[in-house]
C-alpha cells in the first residue's frame, strides 16, 4: 500500500490520487503516441524505408495527425451490427490497457535498500505509481483477461464473418496463453513472496550475486519463466508473430474489419497502449523496474525514471524486432505452442523452483547440509523434468500418429 | 504440341505421390479417378449462394459457413475471388471465381497488327511481360517463316532469364507477405527493383516493355550492359543468402509451409498444372529443356524438382530457380554473339532511322509498316515457352491479313488455378492463403 494512504484517507490524499491518475494517463498516452511513432520508424528502417518524416521533427507528430484524421472520418456502423455492443467494444478494450498501467512503479529511488518513496512538499510520502494494491500481480492478470472482451465483443457484434473468426481466435488464444502467463508469473511471486509490484521491485533492487550482478528475477528465476512470459505476453498482446486475431492476409482486418474512424483508432491505440504496458510489466517483473544505481547529479527518484524508461525502450524495440522478422504462426501451431510447450514447461519449472527453495531453507534434511540438499533437489528435479518431457513428447507423438491414422494417412510418409 | 499427361507421367515421375487419404475408385473410371479430392471443388452458382444467404438459420444442419475471400482481399493477389465453404477455420470446399480483371485482350489482339500485338500481350502476365512478348513473337515468326539472327536470340534469352529472376523475386516478396513476414515483402521488392532498373535501361520501361518484337528485339543492348548484368549477378547471391536466413531456415516459416497445400503428381498432371508447381510434385518438366526454343540447347542448367508437392517445395524451387537463372545469365554473358539484333527482312523490319531522312521510299516503307502492318501468310501455329509460372503458349491463326484471325494465350496462371480447391481442401484458412501464394497467379494473365 502507498504510505500516504495508511493513516486514514483525507481530502488531500484524494486530491493527490487524482493528480497521480491524471499524470499517469498523460504519461501513458504520450508513451503510446511515441510508441506508435517509434514502431513505425524502427520497422521502416529495418525494412529499408524512411517511415513517417513529415509531421513534426522526425515525424514524431504523425500519430497526432492520424488521430485527428480518424476523428473526422465517417463513423460507419454496419447494418447487421449489434449497435450498442459495437460502440462499447473499443472502450472495453482501452480501459484495461490503461488500468494495468496504473500498477507500474515508474520511478523512485530503490538503491541501497531505500523504499522507493518520494516525499512531497506537503509532507506526504508516496510511490511513483498510481496505485500499489496488495494484489498487484493478480490485478494485472485480471485486466489482461478483461482486455480480450473488447476484441471478442467487437468481432461478435460486427455481424460479419471475418471479424467473427477473428474474435473466436482471440478468445481461444487468450484462454490458452493466460495459463502460461499466470504460471510464469507464479515463479516470480514465489521468489518475491508477495504480489505487490513495489515489493517485487524492492526485492530485485537488493545486491545480488557478488554484489555486481543485479538480483533481477530473470536471473533469480532461471530465465525460463521470463522466456515463457515474453512469448505468452506477445500472444496476449496479439502482436506478431502471434497476431492471428487480426491476421491481415487471412482475415482482412480480423476483429476490427468493420470498424472505421475514431472507433478503429481506439482499438489501434489500445493495442499500442497494451504493448507499452506489457513491456513495462516485463521490466518490472524481471528486470527490476526502476531499480538501478544512483549515479548522482540528478535526484535519486529521477534515476528511477531513467532506468525504467531505458529498460522499457529495450523491450519495445524487441517487440518491433519480432514484428519485422518473424512470419505469423498458424492457429493450430499457436495452440500447440501454448498447451504443449509453454504450459508444461512453466508448470515444471515452478515446481523445480519451489523444490529448490524448500531445500535451501534447510527444511528437507535429507543430507547433512542445506547445500547438499539443494544440489540433490536440483539433480532430481532435472531428471524428473527430462523424464516428464520425454513422456509428454511420447504422448504427443502417439496422439499425432493416431490422428493421422484416423484420417487415413500414413504417419511415416507425412513426416 | 499438346503433351498428353500419360506420356510425361510414365517417363519422368521421379517421386511417388505424397501420402493421401485412402481413395475410392471412381465408378466411371478414367481421368476423374486421378483426382482423389475432386469433392473439394465447390460447385455452387451465385444464385444458389444468394439463396443460402437469405435462408433462415437452421442450427441443426448448418455446420458450415460460406465465406467470400476476395475479389478485394489482401492475399488474393489482385482480384481473385474464392468462395470458401468453411467448417470453423477449416476450408472444406472452395471455388475460385475469376473474371474480375477481364479486359478482352485476346479479342483486342485480333484488331491489332502483328507488330502492335506485342504491346497487347505484354500486359497479360505483368510480372513477366517479356515472356508474353517472346511467345507472341515466336508464333508470328513461325508463321512468317523467318529466322532471326543469333544475337537477337541470345538477347531474348538474356532478357527473359532476367525477367524470370524479377518475377520470382516478386513471388518471394508476396509469399513472405502472405505468411506474415512483412519485411520480406520490402526485401523482395528491393531486389526486384534493381533487376527492373536493368530492364528499364535496356527497354525504356520497367514493365510492359514491348521489347521483343516479331523479327528480333526493339533495340540492341545499351553500352555498358555487361557491367549492369554483372552488378546484378554480384548483388543477388548475398541477398538470396539473406532470404535463406530469414525464411528457409526459419522454424516458423518451415512449419507454415511444409506439408501445406500438398499436390500429388498425378493430380497435377490431371489438372494440366505446369511450371514450378508441377516440378514441386517431382515431375521434371521444363519447356526450356524438353522442347527447347531460342538457344536453350546451348546453355547448361538444371531443372529443379521437389519431392512432396507442398508449398515449401514451391517456395524452394522458385528460390533456387533464381540461382539457376543467374547461372544461365552468366553463360549468356560468355556466349553473346555479335551481329544484328533484328532480322534484315525489309518485309518485317522497318528501315533504320538514318535512312528515313535520306530516302522518300524508306519513309513510306516505315509508315506502311507501322500503320498497315506486314502481311502474315495463312496458317495456324502453337508455340510454347517456359514462363516463370509454367507453360505459356500462344495459338495464332492468320488469314493472310496484317492482323491475326484469332489469338489465344494458354496462360499458366489460369490453368494452375484449377488445382487450388484440391490444394486447399481440409486445410485451415491460413493454409489456404499459403496455397494461393504458392500457386502465384497473376490475375492479368488469368482473365486476359
């Protein structure tokens, strides 16, 4: 919880919350606007093009120009559409994207065991984030599930076939990847011991191995949860290579085929807002968020901003890079990846992490020392993990063989 | 000139057809039995489709839905329209609907002289225009019974192979785009643009060149052409190696294409499929080798075949045909003879520009050739060449006048489109896109 809310809520606290919310909205919108520009510019360079360069310096204001244009475009609602839901859907898609953003600690000084709070001129102590609910991570999961409703309802209410297919894909994809997303998050929660975002950052801000290597969760949880999270997160965002929901070459525009004008722009905006938010979540959960050394000159809380946005930029670039490089998955391949690889892997890894934790705390008492226990647990876990994966592979191959035989195909020849 | 499928099949089927659903023999026997997936063709008229759309929903029986893909759709390569009967995301039956780009070029050809014909046919397969001009010119020359000089022949070969490279690069671009690798679209076009720049330097135009004409070519190769060709030959190999990194070796790419849109060899033969699509099924049929025209006898090249007939084979064959074409171009550079670039037959060839200034007769001669045209002896003829898309044929009938009595182009895109329902049957809609892409139809050629 934010310190200023602990001793009862005064009118000043409400005002402070409002100011913070407005500021966060501004930051979020500006970041989204810049992200649209950044993506267009970077992908243009990756594709040997120039990209937007007319509106404003380096074309930075292109998004603004596009937004203004979208406002004045005709807003067409198809005849067969469910008018109310059709109008509602873009907002349903935008709202969760912003609500998730409120969870993210944008700055603050976490170096040297500091708590990351800033003291305002009024004497109130607060975090540099809109809200720090004790259920932080769960709230994120809830919002990312809710975000799919916008897409689903948009596709369904359009009363047309391509959007319908897009929305069916969206719901299937969301359900599949939510599980992988949650399980990889569980690893982070396990090592942190709490759900609050600030707590997760504070845990990572402590000095790690040898005092040099940071104590970031990507290292602490052993990379696998991070890899799973990035993949599942990309799928959750419907970004390439998992952008089946709006696969242009297959479904024209996917769920937003029938949308035009500002309603379409809202979908577009929420998509990029989600991208920014997801990159910020990755940074917070696995890369210590605003945690980083205080290099002087600037006040400590500002260094938090600097580190946070530097890390954020790296992941935003990674998302653009994915888009420029990878072909799109097919629907069934996407499901295979989710259910047959990511979910078993993150589940197995979570159990391994839990086992190691128990052993390191010395609660196992199999060998004489906790260290010996840890080694034993790691060895046994990996054997179990490998055997488990072997079984899974065998089961998958067998299922595939039977499926092919049922279809009258020879499995040896299909390969 | 038509080759019966049986003949090719017995000689050159180098691979067994890929595994397929157990097939029941056709009670009537014969050709249909060679199409195990003929049920995949949706035979439904527009009227029936419209009636279905108006019919009240019946949840009990209606398990499939009818989706129109195209004529205006991002991945139907122009204005191809597909009527898909879909069971969820799975395409059960389909029907390609063509005619949205019909321009009546074959009919127009009957009112244009043989010299003007080139400007007409070049607009059919606009990704490989020189092949259209070539086949039309070869047919006209066969009727005229003129032999063109060796340099003209070799220039034609050079230009056609370079055009084949450009066309296959366009395929690389669109295939990448259809599968979601959008950067590939730009890369393919980037390289194609370099190739087109050379074509522009030689012919004056990027496309629709009207460069190959009855009697030879419109102009000799410009100064420095050798350097330009060498530049292309140096530029392309590293770029193709990049494609290999970006696509061929990419796990997602392989997953998306391998085993998708499989066509069996006998299906392909029964449907008269030609070109890379036929070769992908393992049948080594290439007009350049099997019925050599121009001077393809004198150059050394391989006919590339696949083994599975899937979309990946189609992709790999086209990628490597670019390399094969470059090999041919290298040989042409060594063997390019000197001499005339067009036949010195005053009946067909206009007088040189310099003579027109000096001689009244030459001026009249020039005027007559370009207004009235030259007369072509009575007869009918069929000539076929290997275009990037398959066997491109030209059937020409002359009644002795300066315009053809009938001109027909056997367009490989049109014939290859027939296999689409068979390739797409029981695949996902994403695979349908991959199948369309691997057929690589050019709608201008389909509708003519």
